[in-house]
């Protein structure tokens, strides 16, 4: 396929996906270095520059991983997918390309500003107002293109992916715009500012990123397995509950302070109820993957998306556990809450995003994937690395919470409890980074056509397993 015959929007999608890959390596590397500073304190003095201290590396890495890796990547694969499940092609490819470049410039600007000047200190908003404006403008351009995925008629095509797409398209500009107005555009009282930060945190994770991930799950799993969603009514109920409850989940960790007690209770109830929502979606996922284990074992895209889909349910079950009234007071101020974000970001969204790239990029670029051991390295390194991080944080948070509840335990002893788990976290992050480097190498080598023979569907090396389901129908 020459340049003139590429689908409109494919170049913008490629810019977003490549940017996502680069930001993931940089963000994960900074996160690894910041955790290593906790384990080896002299690393902080190794580079005396202020932009390499822990207080700047952490928000910078979180910004890159959230907006750069996941945000950019999800928007990129959705630009490939949206016109294919709606049947409506993009019309203004150059405008989408400009929006994609603007998103990358906003990420670069926000990252540089955090390192040089420090974070704003706001929850979920470490960047400046100017960077937020750039993100909103870019999203409006890209989101306008993604509205093609809503289709001409709600009666034709898959309904659940379009509903989750609609939710994600509305949540980002409304949530970020409202947060900027309340936190930086007005002199709102301190309690209102704190509430606005928590609500934006909820919108960002549970009404923007999660719905975009579920768009891919409920569109690609049926396409790859050849099955339809078993119960549309159950799916609609889960979507409605997500839209109603997702905005309150950020208040789960609010403990006393200037936040009304009813808002704290609402967050706890929403966190527990979201577990049932996730289980409902899990039942739909179970019906889609049941009996397809050989194909999941062989097909790279299907395995990643399946792992991500199941991790979605696990993430919200873990959130419900942390929200329980007798668990929450013990673990609120511990690293156990970081375990939820690890499952949510790395295993749920990260796996779904990766599987979508494996499935959709050949559709857009007419390229192939090599039959390489790097695919195996990628899957096991990233999956096991993230899993060990989650397990270590849960165990460390449990010991930390019990120690904090005992006034007789000194802080120095508490720190010694965390060191073995922190060591495992650092090693696991190295493993995840190795897997992501393997993926980056395969991605760039495939785009540059460095392999003499490649298959359009990425498969693991195992000639005895049955051939995976084709995705040729995605070329429509």
C-alpha cells in the first residue's frame, strides 16, 4: 500500500501509537529510577540536578504513563478501529494528524515543565494550565474524528463499544475543563478544590481511560473469537452503572478532613458496587473466551486482550476490597492502593492496548508481524513483571497498615518492613521494561519491513497449535 492509498487517519494513528511506545519506555524508566532511589538513597545524590529528585520523577512518570502511554495509545488504536465498526470513513486526515502532533507536543511540554519546575501538586493535574488547554484542544480534534465510530444509526453494528466510546469522549473534556476552571480559574474554597481534584481523578481513570479500554475489549474480543456478546441487557446495565458510579470512585480514599461525610460514604458504596459491575462484564467476557483457550495460547493479540479483560474485573474487585469499611481505615495511607493502580494501568489497560496494536496496526498499514521469540519475551516479561509488582505492593501495604495501627512500632522499623518488597518491585519493573523494549524493537522492525517474511496476525512460536482466528473482516 503506497502513501496515497493509506486510509485517512492512519498517519495520525501511527503518530499516537509510536508516541505511546516511546512515552511508555521513558515513563517506566523514570518510575524505576524513582523507586530505586527509595531502595538506594545515594542515587538521589548521584545526579545532584533538582529535576532528578524523587518529588519530580514520580509526577513526571505518572504523567507520561497516564497521558503519554495510555492516553496516546488508546486514541491511536481507536482511530484505526472507529471507522471500521461504524462503516464511516474519516474525511479530514490532515486535521487528525495535526491533532495527534498537538497531543504529543502537549505531553512533551507537560513532562518538561514537571521536571524543570516541579509538579503543580494537584491530584491528577501535575501539568500547567497551558498544557491542559493543549490536551483539550487536541482531544476535541481527535474526538471529533472518533465520533465516526458512533455510526449512522444506533440500530446497526455493535452497541456496547459505541456506548463506552461515547462515555469516554464526553468525560475527558468535561472533567478536565471543569477541574481547570474550579482549581485554577476561580478562587474556590479549599474544600471545593479538594473535591474537584478527587472528582477529576475519578473522571480520568473510571470515565475516560476505563471506557476507552472497554471499547476495545467488547469490539475486538467478539471479532477475534467469532462470538457475539451473550447478554446485551447485562452489558447495558453494566454501562449504566459505570456511568453513574465511576465519577465517585476517587472519593474512596478521602478520610475525614474538609470533605462531607456523605461524599466519603458515597465513594465507599460506589467502590463496592463497581465490583459487581466488573463481575457482570466478566461474565460477558467469560462467554466470549470460553472454549477458545488454544487460540488464546497461540494468538498474541487475543492473549493480551483476554488478560487485560480479566484484569479489568480483578482491578475493581481489588478496589472493592480496599473500600470495605473494616479494611479502608487500615490501608488508606499505605502502598496497597498503588497495587490497584498497577493492575488498572499496566495489566488491564496496558494489555488491552498492546493486544489492540498487534491486531489493528497491520489492518491500517498492511504490515506483518515476525514469528519471533521477542513476542514471547514481551508477553511474559510485562505480565509477570506487573503481577509481581502488584503482589509485592499488596503484601507491603498489609504490613505497613498493621504497623501504622500499632503506636509502638517506630518509623525506622516500618521502613525496614518495606525494603524487601521494594526490592522485588524494582526487579519486577526491570522485567516489565525489558518486555516493553522487546515490543518496541518488534514494532519498529515490522514498520520498517526488516523481516523477509511476516504474518498479518502475530502468533507465538508453537507449530503444533491450531491456526488462530483471522481478522481479515476488520479490513472493511
